[in-house]
C-alpha cells in the first residue's frame, strides 16, 4: 500500500512582476506516491520550474498561489517558518536548474555537503557529518578524496554528483531534479541518469524529474506529466505516453529527438514551429490551438480540462 508523499490540488501560481501579472501555473493537480517517480516535460516557459520551486515554497515574494499542496501529510501553505525549514532538505530537496553554477567556489565540496546536515541537525557532530559525507560521495560514485576539492577542480558531471549528494544529505523522502542533465554531455548525462535510477532502487525515494527531453524521462520516470502554457495537458504511465501519445502537443514532443548540446534544439525541442505563448498573453480556447496541426473551430473557444482517456491516462484535448 503506498500513500502520497505529495498531493497537489488545483495549484495556481501567478508572479507579480513589474510588467504585470504572470499566470505561470494554472490549475495543476497530481499525486506522487512514496517511491514513485514523476517526469515533468514541456518546452521552455511552460511553468515546470515554477511548479517545482513552489513545492518547497521557493517562489519570489509577492507571488500569489492558490490551491492545496500537502507534503508528507502537512499543508505546505500553512507551515510556519520553522515548519518550512524542517520540510526543506529533510522531507524534500531540490537540485536546481542551472545548478552547475550553484556551488560556492570558495568552499570545498565536502564542506558544502556537510552544511545542510549541520543546519538541520541531522548529525550530532562534525565527525558524524564527515562520515556521512564520505558515504554520500560513495553513493553518488565520487571518490572520497574529492571531498577536499574546490568546485573549479571538478568536471561538470562531478559537480552535478556533488549537488545530488547535497540534496540527499538529510535523507529526504522527495527529490526534485530540475533539468539536472541538460548542461551535461551525452556520456555524463547517461551516467547521471543511471545514478538517479540506482538511488531509486536502493530506497523509497520519490522523484520529480524535469526535462524538455521526453526520451530521457522514459528511463527515470514511472509516470509522465506534459505541461503546456502552465497546465498539465497529458499524463499517464511513461512508456505508454511516450510511445502512444494522445495529445497533439505530446505527439510533437515525442516525435522530436533533441540534439544534445545544441541550444537550438533545447529552445525548440518539439520540432513545432513557433513558441509556446507567454503566460500574460494566452490565446483564447486551447492555448495550443495556434500551433496544433489538428485544430478545429471549437479549439479556438474551449479550453479543455484534463479528462480520463483510459488506462490511467488523462489528456486535455477536445479531439480525444
Ligand atoms: P520552465 O521551467 O517550464 O521553462 P518557468 O517556470 O521557468 O518555465 O517559467 C514559466 C513562466 O513564468 C515563463 O513565462 C517565465 O518567463 C515566467 N517567470 C519565471 N520566473 C518569473 C519571475 N520570477 N517573475 C515573473 N515571471 C517569471
Ligand atoms: Mg525551467
């Protein structure tokens, strides 16, 4: 029997920027069971990082959220600052997008891995933190002598492993990885993905893995959720969704094979012409209709809800 470590209900997130309101996430709901892995995909600007950051309340001040998020049985939006501190790192930890630049250049890797253990008092002494950081380095496939290395002495793949070790430092139940392999070359990307798959096998770690590359997700995710213009437009078991997409947007994403390391394919991983709409200027009806090869008249007026399309799958398209 598995229960949700995370439950998201009708979550809406609106940034309050100088240029006006930005409705970046619009009514997203999903549950994540203990030990389950959810892959979140979609082009740049569809709201993936906003959603990820909101799950540990890491959004800029002034951002307006509505809906419900329950993490390990606790109401996220009702948590006190102390309660929130306890949840971050120990219940849920995040490896940020662009995290290769997130390490402090003037501190050793080991010190940065020990820090969350001290802040969250998950260890009784610095000796214990050192023992645990050696174990964590071993777990992520790094040699213990790299604990004394500074970030500039590490390769991109090694730095990404340090960040994963840091995220695991307080033994979280949930790991959120926001495009952790995007900046890495093909070989290193494969190694980091294998590492994440191994970590999941060893423990009951729940995972949210974000990328714009659907094929990557089939290796690490049990379930896929595809985002477009701030909403989930399709979700279901990952192989089913990848091999037999129902939403025209997912079909376009699944048909495209991004060239790793090519910034152009990162920007337009779908092979579709044009860009997703900006949140402040959504088209009427289905936000995908201007790019959809199958769009009909009704698509210009109706924004479809996510509905069951059978066998644990859901899609938001009037044609399905
Ligand atoms: P993704 O991770 O899918 O690329 P993001 O969640 O980063 O998408 O962004 C979703 C939308 O929110 C984009 O239009 C982006 O420009 C906007 N956005 C992101 N962060 C902010 C912010 N701090 N203030 C205002 N708008 C933002
Ligand atoms: Mg992002």
